[in-house]
C-alpha cells in the first residue's frame, strides 16, 4: 500500500495532522487532498480537542504540486473550487482549536493552510509567501483574505507584486504569525500550548472561535457582538465545564475540564 500523504497522530484528545510528502516539500496533489479530508474525518470522529498541523521534512508546504500541471488545458477555477479551496475552508472551520507549526517554506496553498489555523508559530528561518509573480498566477487559497486581515491591504499587495518571502521573524514583526521561535524550539512550544488547550474548556474556546470568525466575516456592530457573547455565555452556563470551573474556583482547586 502507498504511504499516506497525510498522517494523524493521536494522544488522547490531542492530535497532530502531519503533511507527509517530505520529498516534495509536502506540495499538495490530489492524493493529499483526499488524505486531508480522510484525516479531518478521523480527527473529528476521535473528538480531538486541539489539533496541531505540521509538515515532515524540510518545510511545511510548498503549495500545489505543479509537476503534473497542464497550463494549456487545465481549468484553474475548477482546481481551486473543487479541490484546494475545500481543504483550506475545512481547516479554518475545524471544530477544535488549531495550531500551525510552520518551518521552512509555506507557499501558495501551504500559506493558505497555515493561516487557516487559529494560532501560527513559525521558525525563525521560515520562508513565508506566495511567489506567484514568477508563474503569472493569482494569489489563491484564501491568502488575500488572510493577508489583508492580518497585515493590511498595502502590505498584502507589496507581497503580491514583488513575490517577496518573509522570514519567520519578519512575519512576526508584521503580525502575520503569532510568534517566531528557534527551529529546535518550534514543535515543543506548539505542542505544549496545544496540549494545555486540549485540557481546557474547549467548548467555551469554540464559542469564542465562532464569535471571532463572525466578526471577521460579517463585521457585526458592538451591540450585536454583545448579544452574541451573552447567548454564548448562556449556552456555556449549561455545560459541565462551566459548573466545574466555577466549583473549582469556589473550592480553591484545579478544575478538570472535559470539553462538554
């Protein structure tokens, strides 16, 4: 049997989604698209409460695998709408907190997958961007959305026009990623954070994830956000974790959350 192009490693309610085409810098082909959907299904079925996304080998993901591209015949719109866009959207909407450990190149679809995660840590020597200027293509995989949201239109267009690559340190300075750390520290730091989150009140975290997504996507007013927060708090008050958290506070002990 062929080696899966995406692996899922589980440890209780903590999971790692591993892009596993290291010889191709984890570039995305049709097999990887199918494997990503399968691993997402498995992670959801396992009740994962925190998911780390990382790549094997020299880098996170070099984007779409262009080895078999047919520029004279292929339908670029269909490739995005039917194949690549759904995996970016599925990661952005994954029903648990998500964390990206980004090292080496994160280009094109790789950039989209990285920025679809809730929290992104990058190695200092990462190479982040979309050098589409070199192939006459348009930035895709949600990168316009992510870049404008995080670094503003002027910087987004600078990266588009120049094809400039950002190091992890530059990406942190620009606000594109949460933090840049030494390469050897990257996975230990991300894993420690994700494991801590997996042991926390993840139902409440998901409510906040939904509120943040709605603010980004629809731009509600302050009054609308206040009402949405109140509704989320009302739902949270009916959960085990809410009762456990309040009870532990009153009893001066460490809470034991279950995510429900």
